[in-house]
C-alpha cells in the first residue's frame, strides 16, 4: 500500500526629505544639488545666471511667491496651492503643491524660461512632455494627472514621489545585482513607453527616480516624441517663428541647427549625427547609463566632446575594470546595446532586459529573481491613475520575454524530441498546451492587476502584493521551461506531473489572503532581497517536482545563507518548509522532520498561517507513514487540524491537509475516518474545479487504496479507471507512472473476474512500452502483464516473461514477484521452477511477522501454488499457522484475511477428502464474508463453489445446486463469460443437476 502525500538637478516630483521635514518646508531640508532652502532668498536668486535673469517671467514670479509667501493669500498654479519649491531641472521649476479638488499632494512643473531662448519653443516642449507622459500608465513611469496653462505659461501636474534620482542613489555603495535590478525596473518603464510609440530620447540616471519603498520610476519625457513619422533631429535652435501651438505638439519636430538635443554623454550615435532618435536610441542611452553605474566610469572618452563623439560613432566601448565583480555576460549585453548601428542592437527593450536577466552560468538562478524582486516591492505608482489611463496598461506578454515565447517553445520541442523521440509528440501534446494556458493566464492576471489599480479598484499595496505573487509564479514557470529544455532520461518521468503542478495563479488574485499576509520588511533593500529569495524558493519548488533535488537544496541553502534576509522570519519559515519538502522527496526523513519542525515553530511564533498549516500537515504525514509513528501523528492531529482550519479558503492547501489527515487516520487504524477525510478532499476539489490536478490525483489514489482495503471491488475498479484517464490527461499516455496505474486497474479487473479485459489493456499499454524511457516503468509493466497472463490461463508465457525480467534486474525482483513466479510455474507444470521460487518465498515468509499483511499476501500465493501443483497436504500447515497468528484480532482487515486463509484450508481439505474439517473452514469463511464483504464479491462465489463441491462429494445434490446456483449468480454479475472459476462453477452445477436426476 502506497499513500500519496499531499518572492544632477532634481526632476519631476523629487522630495529629498530630512527628519522633521513637512509639506510646509519646516526644518532645514536640502535640495539634491546642495542648496539650503532656509538660505536667504536673495543669495539663492543671485546664483541663477542667465541673460533672462531680469525678465519678469511667470516662473520667476511663482518662485518669488513661493519664497516670500503672503500669509493672507496662497500662491496658486492653476487650481493647485503651492507649498514649496522642490528644485529645478533643465526645462522647468518643480513645486510641491496641494490639489484641493482631489485632496492629494502633487508635483507641478512649470516652464523655466530663463534657460531657453524661445518662450514658445519651451512651452511646446513642455506640452510635448505632458502629452508623452499622459499616454503612459506603468508602475515604473511617473504618472501625469493634468496639464494646463496659467498666466501665459504651461504647467504639468503629476504624481508626487519621495526619493532620489539614481545618480544620488548610487553615491551609496551598491552591489552590482542591486544596480542591475534598479535599471531593469527603469528598462521596463522604457519598454512600456516604446509599446505605445513613445521614445524618451534623454534617458540618463538623473532622469530615473528611486523611491523610498524601492520603486524605480522613469521621468522627464521632455525630449520625447512619438516614434511614428520619421524626420531628422537636427541641431536644436530656438526659433520664434510666430506659429501657434498645435494640438499635436508631440508630433512636431522642434529640431533646428545649433543645439544638441539630449545629454551628450548618453546620446546615441544617431543623435550625435542629428538623425531621428528611436527605440534603439533609448537602448543605447540605457546601456551607457548602466555601464557607468556598474563600473564607475563612462564607456567612452570624456575629456572632450569631440573624443566622446568619435568613440560613440566608432563603437569604442572601454573594457570593464579587471577586478570588477560584474559577470562578463553583463558586459556583453551592454556592449551589444551600445553598437553604433541601431540594427545591431537588440530588437526591443524587452529583448535587452531578457538578455540581462538570463545568467548563462546557472540557468536555474536567473538575474530576474533579483531584478523582479525590486520591481515587486514597489511596482505600483504612488498616486492614483486617471481612469483614462486604464487603456494604457501595457500588455504583459512582454514580461514573459525569454521565458515563454515561440523561441522557447521550439527549444522545448527540440529538447524532448532529442531525448525521447518515440514519445515526444504525445508528451508535447499534453504539456505544451498546459504551459501555454498557464502563460496566457499569467498575462491576463498581470494585465487585470494593472487595470484594477488604474481604475482605482485596488490600492497600491494590493497591486504590489499581486505583482509580487505573480513574479514568483513567473519564476516557477521559467524554471519549469528550463527543466523541459535540459531534462535527462532520469527526470523525464517527472516532467508531466510537474507541469500539471505549477503553482496556482488564482492565489495572486485573492486580495483577502494577500492582504492578510505578514507585511514585507520596512527596509527597501531587505524587502527586495526577500522577494528575490521568494522567487528562488518558487524555483526550488519546481525543482522538487522535477526531481532535481540537489539543485533545489542549493537554492534553498542560498536563501538561508542570507542572514539579514532570513532575519525576516516569514522568509525563514518558508525556506525551511521548502527544504523539508525537498528532503522528504529525497528520502532523507530526519532532515525533512528537522525542516518541518523549524518551519512550523517559526511560523507559529509569528502567525504565518499558510506555512504553519502546510508544515504541520506534511509533518503529520511524515510521522504517520514514512517514519511509522502513527500514534504520535494521531495525537497531534487536533493541533494540525486547528492550524489548517484557519486556511480553509485556500482550496489546495486545505485539500492537502485533508489528504494527509486521511493518511494519519488510516495508519492509526481508523479507516472510516480516513475515508471521510478523503471524501471531503475529493468533494472540495470537485466543487472548486481542482480535482484534475496532481493533488486531486493523489486524493483518488489514496481513496482507491482504501476502497481496495474495504474490498469494494466494483468501486475500486471504477476509481482506478478514472485514475488512469486523469493521469493520461495530466501527464500524457506514456508517462512512467502509467504502468503502475494500469497495473492497479488490471488487478481490480481480475478481482471482478475480468482477466480478459485486463489482459487487453495491459497488452495495449505494453505494445508502446519500448517507447517509454523509464527502466522502472518497463519493469513494472512487464510483470503486471505477466501476472494478468497467468490469471488469464497462459501460465507458460507468464513464467517466461517473469524469468526474463528477473534475469535483467535481479535486485528488483523481490519476494512478491517470486510468489507470482511460483504460482505461474505450478500452473505451467514446471516443478523445478516452482521449487526454486518456493525456496525464496519460504525464506521471506520466515523473516516476516505473520501479522504483517505482506506475509499473508505471500502465503496465499504460496499455498495456492502448492494446491495447483497437487501438494495440498503441504499447504495446510502454513495456512493454519498464519490463521492462528491472526486469531483474536478485531481489525477488519485481519478478520477478512483470516477468513481467506480458512477458505484456502477448506479448498485443500476438500482435495484431501477431509470433508468435515473442510466444511467447518468454509462455513467460517462464508460467515465472515457475508458480514464484511459486498454481496457480489467474488470471494463469496468462491466459497460457495467450494461448499457446492463438498455437497457433491457427500451426494447432496439439492444443497450442491443451491450453493452453485448462488455462486454462478455472483460470478455472472461481474465476471466475463469465460472466466475460469465461473466455467468451473457451471460445470459443477451441471454435474449436480445430473446427479439430482439420477437420484
């Protein structure tokens, strides 16, 4: 019986804060460029050079009002109440303002006219920035709320962001992984802009913000333009041509000879040449920025503009420092992104990010695990999106770039066809649609999360939680696809079940469950590492399912080695839970128990209910079954149930508890409670459309064990047929486990008197066995077929087949199979072979406790073989000894087994002519069978046939006819017409009727 067990100057909205800083400018906050805002305003004004210094611009008037406010009259920009100046950028001045209408704090950017030559040109450029940003709605882009004009100038109202730009953030030493993580977030923002036709054209660290909660946001789209419509970005000049501002400022060129567009250090070759900037130009600027941030120097000469331009145009990228910790593959990615020819760079920003995330040194440990973690911890915008921005949620298919896309699908096909040519197409027909559905469901859920946040239906916190959950699922999918492309024959058997068991996505939409989880750490860096490690644990979970235990344990040990991160105890509990699962899969029971203990008590201490529930449930299974301590597991079952009742909303988690609780009950000799628990699990999963999953399959398998123990043969056969069908649906027709499931069904059919049907099924499966890579599967299937052939009457073929299997794999050919060989030899009349097998079985019987169910099973085959060979007397003593060992037991299985031993004794004694003793044994067996077995069980027919034979021997024709008629009726209700015991019962019935006529 096997029981299954059940993550530069400031730009838009920057607020460098110090302790005591508030919205009214209390305390002594300092701007990013070093100004002290409490310094006398005349000194501050005196440091602002420029020919327009004496002009009475609107921006200067607003600045004066902000610095010298009149207490009786607030300074206003449009409808917004100015609180204080935040700083100034290349195009304008940014103020902290309050929006009375929507009751929120915002940032407002107004034209900084002193630094441009043409008022109209600057206004148009600011409008262009507003239009560009208003078209974008993404967690890594600053959101625009409003745009307007006041007192002859233009302003843009946008979300208020606390944090610093990446240039300032990098002044604190950071690991290369953290830097890459921050830039990939920014890259996602650029990718989102590119998807709606927006090119930034001035990407640099100063235009990227790192918020206090770890979110990276791209801003300052002031040089952006729609990518549609080609034209030259020539040298800029300010030209007051008197034209009116059009409604499509984003499409206008605004490029005139005279001024470089963008910041030279980050500009692409095409920008240096004055050509139109495109998405490849943003790639170039992104790679320059990341190179500089990782290596601490520019990739190009910086001593003069001429030298810089020459290096850029020629593609002379400086090599990285010799002792740099940054892996070489990262440099190769950046080098490609800085190629002078746009066509030689990556095809898209998504492709660049995918290349950056994929570490070729260790496919199972992807940079994305770190990259995504930072994005997760602060992926949501700090301000509400406009309703109209819902349509701008970028499609999330791009976020699966390099994970599941046509190229990866083709790689999976090629790998499986090379590994398993005969079965690959059938396997792919099952697993590829499952992965496709999973990936599509992930995309739809990611899109829906964005829309829900954009529409104001879900908060930033919920969006963060959902995105964190989805990124963990994405990591699992990535690892699963990697496993499919790198699998070897040893792991091939596990892939179908692993694909079917990918972690459920619906949990990422369960707002109540996500919100009730323990909050992440407050520290942004630790929070990012926790998310990184949770993604690593998700990957380890897939490796557990694909039997890559060593790699899975390496991932978990890497998590536990980060002392600062696992000081956050929820992560510690999750890591030990995963380690315990891997250890249990590896058969290391002591390590598994230690891991479950650590996970359980850590989770209980901090109230981490999901981990406490699952750790307690799996620990109970481990105690009850592999460790054979059912009493301890049963004693702890109330506590296990209490933990799991708190998580009933999680169908899979609670279903696993019910599965494991049933095992505990069964091992504690409470079959009725076990059956009730498993029936609850089956009902729960069916009601929630989760029965057709690996968990549901395990529930059915365990229920089938219980039905077989209860001798409910018809229900057992029906359920095992369902198991075969479900396993094929989940894992394909040729998976290794199919051999076991087919064998189980064959046994159930034999118990119903249908060996012909069983033989047809096994032969059909066996015909394709050469296409199954698993040696174990071929071993099991061959022996199952031999057993069915023996039961069908072809004992010679069965014996020959078993002999071949034994010689090929003698270590796996255990006593149970020797007992089959003994019976087959007896049926085939091969006495030497029978005696050889008998010696092995006899030795095994001597070593086993007579109360052990394995002892009884061996003994029944042993005694039957002796009777078939004509050694009835030799079979009596062992049967009597076995029955004596079970005497006094009130266990239902023991009582039924004792009755079967009595049946065997009765049959032997009929052959020996000991009719009185035979009749006593047979009536004793009949009384038990009638009390404990279903009315159509074939054991009843067998004992009635034996009683009919006794009556015939005693010349009691009427009694014989009665017994044999009852036996025939039972046989015909379930058995095949040519079933040998049925044929024999009918022959005896005909004889009894003939005797009755003669009498």
